[in-house]
C-alpha cells in the first residue's frame, strides 16, 4: 500500500464549535476542505497505528462521499481496522456504544445534528475518543491549530467500496468491517431497561404511542427497538426512513419543528397517549404527553427522581450533571437524594470526565439532550425508553408524572428564546456590552426584580482541572430566577443569540400559569439589560422552546 501525499494549504475557520466542525455542504465540498480537517485530526492523534476506528454518520447529504474519503485517509494514517455502519449510518449514541463495546481507538462521526441537510444544508464532522465521547477542548484546539499550518494530506489510491452489505473488505492494507448500525446499540439499551414491562405497556389497547424519526437517522433504530423487539404496532414509528435532506425538514425535535407530533397529541382525538421524537443524529429527544410537551429540563429532573424504577439505575445515582443554562429542576432532585449535582458549560463534551470518573450517572441539557454513563453521548432513544419504563411501572400518563413532580419539588418554569441568523458583529457587540456592564448589575432593580449577582460563567473541570472561560452571561435574581445569555456554537450562518429564562414557582396554585406569561417579567429584564431589539433590530425571537 503506497501512501500518497497530496499538497494542500490551510482553510480559515476550521475551528470546531460546541460539537465538532459544522459548515454548509457547499463549504465542505471545496476541494481539500474535508481532507485538511481529517488530516489535522489524524496529525493530532498519536498511537493509532494498527488500531480500530469507528466511522459513521446520520446519513445526511455528503455522508457517503465523505466516508469513502475518510476510509482512504484512515488507511494512509495507519489504522488497522475501521468499523463502519452499513450504508455509512451510525447514530451518534450508537457510534459511542460501538466505540466502547469494541474498545476502539476512537471514532469519526459525520453529522450536523439537528441542522437542516441537503446540498444547500449543513454538514459536520467530529472526533470521539476511546471512551466513546466527544474529544475535549484541548484536543479540538490542537486540531484547529493544525488546520492553520497544514501543507499536505495523506491518502491511498483505492476505489470506493460497497457499504451496503455487511461483511469484511479491505481498503489498502486496512480491514473494513461493515457492521449492522443497530445491533450493538439495541443490545445495550435492552440491558438497561425492563423490556418485558415496556412491551406489556405497548401491548395495552389503551396505550398508543408515536415516535417521529423526522426522516433522520433514528428511523431504523426505533423500528428495530420499538416495533421489532418491543412489539409496538407497525406504524408506531413515523417518518422512519432516513433521507439525505430529511425530507426538506429541520430534524430538531422541538415544538416548532415537530409541530405535527405535538398537534397529534393536542387533544384526545388521535387516540395517542404518548409521543416522542429524535433529531438528525439521534442524540436529542422530545417527550410529549397528551396536550403536554415535557420541557427537557423537567425531563432530566423526572428521570433522576424516578431512577429507582429502572433496572440499570435502581442501585442509585452517583451524581447528576447539567449544563449551566439548563434549569435547576434537577438540582432539587439531587438535593433530595443527597447526591452531587454538577454544573458544566454547554456541550456534551464537558460531561465526559464526570462520567468516566464515576461522579455522575445522569446528565442533561435544556436543548433536548439527556443521557447516562451507558455511553458518552446524549441519547434520544435511551430517553424515550427510560420514559416508557417509568410509565409502565407507575401506570400514569406523562403529564401527570410531571405535575406530581412539580407538586413535590416546585416548578422551575423555563424557556429558551433564540434569535437566529443575526449579524455576527452585532451578536458579538451585544455580548461584549453585556460583559462590560456586569460589574454594575448586582444590586440593580428592573421592574421589581432584584439582581443578586451577575457573571460570565467559567468552569474548572473537577476531574482534570481544565478551565473553560466565557461560557455564558448569567444574571441571577431573587428566589431562584435566572436569565442567561450566550451565542450558539453550532450555527453555520451569522450568529444565534440564545436567551435562557427561568423562574422557580413553589406554589402549586401557580404551576399551570402559561410559561411565557409566568416568565414575562424576566423577558422584560432580558430586553432591558441586553438591549436585544436596539442592537440586533429584532423585536421577537425566531424560536421559542
Ligand atoms: C446546541 C445546544 C447544546 C448542545 C449542542 C449540540 O449548542 O445548545 O446544548 O450540546 O447544540 O447538540 P449551541 O448551538 O447552543 O452552541
Ligand atoms: Zn444531535
């Protein structure tokens, strides 16, 4: 096998964001663009000779082309074996499961998660370490530095291989195993939950669920697990065939993009009692009860509070972790359980060290991400099965379970307002202005709200001591209310401002006040402090979740 060195030159802007490098497909299709980034990953690694790499993606447009390129480059980089999902498919949590099960050296996941796909949509790539989790910031920073100095990439002269059939092939001297993308993952989930009880629930005539795969990667996974293994009726999984452009939709399971599912459960007319959805690469989840969308922050708290009902977690939770903007609902559960609750920056990569060290068992983010120490990614179908297991044991509808949770712990009323595609300079300006005003904020009053403290969130990893600065502006108010501002690190066009709003309501008589109404004073404060309309020219958010 002869390694060919192809001369190249750096591209600007190959800096991984919250979750890998995400760009428009048109950017990735430029000659040498993907190759430069992949070579920079391989140059940052050491010791990969003869080792196993896991490779797969969410099936979006360009997935197939990128996989063939990466296989040739992996052979040139000296990997001994690549495990690739059939048709190049691996959901993000499945990739994590495969890396861990087969003790691979690492993995490359091709996805832009919930971002739209297709020739004019987004593409993405990220590297996961041997623990199955996204590489940490030290690694991604090193990859970025490498992209700025790259002068050549290595490949071999080999034809594309057929990825549609399971089996063993070769690319150069490297072995390629085309694996069933579902099997290892399904087996892992089956080991965590009470499949017999869930199957009994799904067989009940008075229980009907719908899982919306949003034309994205979870279709085959959900069919195999919910319909084939658990016996849910055929048709339980809708939009179950992965399409390269997700059918033109936006594979993000929130009330805006999964409006059809929410509508189907809005009243009793469809006969559905439970709904769920997942995103482009299968790591996010949405849980819907009858006429009731479960807020992801509440979902994390409910999962933690009910852990004793789940076989894998019945022995107890070591701790829980949430990203800083996620509501503090889970903190209250942790306090009641007497276990630690860690607050990390946004992005799953920060949970890895806590999970590896056995400090946290469950983790979650307000952005529809929940997961546990079974893999090192958030996991959409895992969350759905966890909920089904709770429903099966408690024999109550999802909305009643959440309402009972509020009765016991109080309600952390929560919402996120996103201002998408704003001018990058304006987004930076808004954040800089806010940052410069931080010292004046503590003690200030806005329409009866009292600011207790304000800071730019910084985090020191309790396991490895690494420090991450500038992770979002926090304004903390009386009685557990908060407003948080940060710029998205996953968008590919302009800037997205995220405003996170939270208010704690202990009084059960006020739990049913509509969310935006309950948060109105905080929405006013956010505008007054950050001057969103004046700086961005936007008077309303694009997405409210
Ligand atoms: C968003 C979410 C974040 C999540 C990430 C990857 O990142 O807010 O919680 O980890 O997607 O799914 P952001 O665009 O806010 O940087
Ligand atoms: Zn995702």
